[in-house]
C-alpha cells in the first residue's frame, strides 16, 4: 500500500514532463478520478541535489514503492523550452 510522502518510482514514461520509468519522486497526495475511473496521485520530483523541479499528476498504476533490491541511478533531464 502506498503512503503519503513515501519515495516511489515511476513504472512508465511521462513524456509530457520528460520523466522516464524508474525515475524517483515523492508521493504528495491522492486524488479521485472525476468520473469514477482509476485513482490518481500527485508526485513531487526532485533533482539529484534535492531541488524540487516538478509536481506531476499520474494514475496510481504509474507508480510503485521502492524495493530493497533496487539501486538508484542518475540521468540528465532534458530542458524544456
């Protein structure tokens, strides 16, 4: 079960926000679907030095809890003009 303020990983790309599956974020809120569909959540994304760079909304199926057998990595984030 996902909880508020826990670190999560994306399970799929979110191209409109330049995010990739495996990127880490903090789950900051849950939201119901306006017409009864899949629940969503808001994520806050941070860069490698801890600066907040985005808040995004995704379906709950697009995130998963981090596991002890996973390792973090770094990638460059393309700038959006």
